C-alpha cells in the first residue's frame, strides 16, 4: 500500500469529505445529526478550528475548516470527531453496518469509512470553488432543487454574509471531477 502524504499548512484552510461506512444513510436520523454536532463541539473545545462551511448529507459530510495559526493537525481533530461520534452513536443504540472480520481486526465498527478525503485550500479562488461545491452538493445528489432548501448546510449563513443570493443554484467545477451546472432556480 502506498504511503499517502498529506499536505499540511500551519493555520491553513482545508476542505474535507467524510463518509459513513458503506455509504449508509446514518444522518437521516435526527439523533445522529445531533450527536455529530455534539462531537464536533466537544473536540473543538480542546482543539479549536473555525468551520467556514459545512453540509451534512444522509451518508457523508463536507466541510471547510480553518485551523489556528501555527497548527496544521486536522487529522487528529477528524479522528477524534469520528471516534467521539461513533462511541455516542453506538451507545444510543443506533444501527451500525457489519464490518468484515478483517475490518473488525483493524478496529472498524461499521459507522465510518476509514480515513477521509482532504484538500488544502490554496487561495481565494480555490476557497470559492469548494464553498460552492459544499452548497450545491444537496442539489447534485438530487435531495433538493435549490441549496436554500437543504436544512443541514451553512448556505443560509453565506447568504446573510452576501456571498449568495437566496435562490442561487450555481455552477461548480472542482479539479478532477465532473463539472456541474445547475442553471437558474425555477
């Protein structure tokens, strides 16, 4: 297995994708959504970051985090969020997937896929591309027709900040991915 080296920038801004085990729709459950929020708040108390943007979908979430100056340790933060969430999720009696024997030996508990996808945000243009991607994601997945209609998103906050019009349904291009152009909202 190749050694993956993550690019770390102290005080950097990072885009993440974190996926549930076998893409199970665990976040359809309001208790799971609440537990994830609690896990993030608890970890952020000890290891702060600023959530610039976030969207929670049924089987994954995307976020942009800005870390404090001189700090680049997003991996420990995400590992703690996943661990704290998993502990609370299972303690609440919510259903987990069935990991294989080999996965169980590695400590998988059937709540999250191992690892996560991360991207170091390079500049304002890159930030804007990932911000748009986060907010168009519920539309991309066919969950709503407009970002404003998805309740588990930072979209409305960015509307208040003047970044988007309330009826925005934009165009998103991320390197290495399919281009999405959703046209105008009806």
